[in-house]
């Protein structure tokens, strides 16, 4: 398998999932501005939408959209328990969280990174994000992970999205459960390996030991590409 990615982007979520699952895969970096891979291949030939992530299977078929990819990855190694069994209520609960993170959190970061966004718009987005972050924080006050005691691909996705907070001056300190969650997930070996592989500085663990986020991006990038 090949995972097409951009450092620090949402493609980090399936990247971590692949490492948690212990699957063999190849990383292919994409320049989202030029739509070219590191080898110069036209990325639009692989994914006409032009964004990451894209997972290309060994038989040439491709799968896009992070929530779909991470569920596919989880289902390849059910023993890792990265997703509940298909058809179970718990699986629909997982999908509920994947959809929530995608629509209510992930997409809200784009205007905050966009220099063309007005301050009024950014303030409105921040208020909405604060409300949604509070919802997630309350969920994590009762269990270490979104579905309970077991890490799932929804937690991996959440970790990546919360990691963008530092880039747009969103302070997670009002939500200790989110800080603890970031530290818990960020300290995992698969997460550390993925960050190193993408050229990101190792997760920074503050002195209080409660929070972790994405490290600094390579100097060629100014921010995580959210596509």
C-alpha cells in the first residue's frame, strides 16, 4: 500500500493508524501547491480531487477521505481493535465520532489558517470551536478515549486535529481532559514514529506532562495543510 500525504496535514491520521495496525506501507509525499509527488508524478492522476490523504492499494485501487481510510485500515487487522466490529452499535458510535471530528472540528480550522478570513469570521469560528471542544472534553472526562478504554481510529483523528490548535492560538488549558488526552495519545510509539517519518519535531511534552501536540513543521511549510 501507498499513503499519499503532506506533512502535518490530516493525512497524519491514517499514517498513525497504519503504524498502530502494524501494516506494511510506503509513504509518498505530495506538494499540495503543485499537485506533484516528491518524484515529480502528477498527483491528480492518482487523486483527481488533489488533496490528501489517499491510500493506494497494491492492486491499484484508491481510497480517499480520512474517515473511510482509517476504517479500512482498522478492518485489515481486527485484532488490534482500532475499530469495533462492522454492524455493531459500537461501530456506529465510532462513525458518529469520525463524522463529528470531520464536520465540527476539522473543517473549522481552515478559516483560522486563511489570512484572507476576516477577524469577525475567525472570532465566530473560535466561539463555535470552543463549544465543540467542550463537548469532546466532557466525553473524555469519563474515559481515556472516545469509545471508552480502547484507543480507536477516532482518537487518532482527534489527536491530529487538536494538534493544530497551537498554530492558531487556541488554548486547550480550559479543558484538562483534552490536554491529558493529547499527552496520552501523543506518547504512543506509533504516533512518535509517524511524526518522525513526516519530518516533524518530536512531540513536545510540557513540564506539567499533561499535553502534547504536533511538533514544528519542516521549514518549507508555514502551517499544516488542512486539505
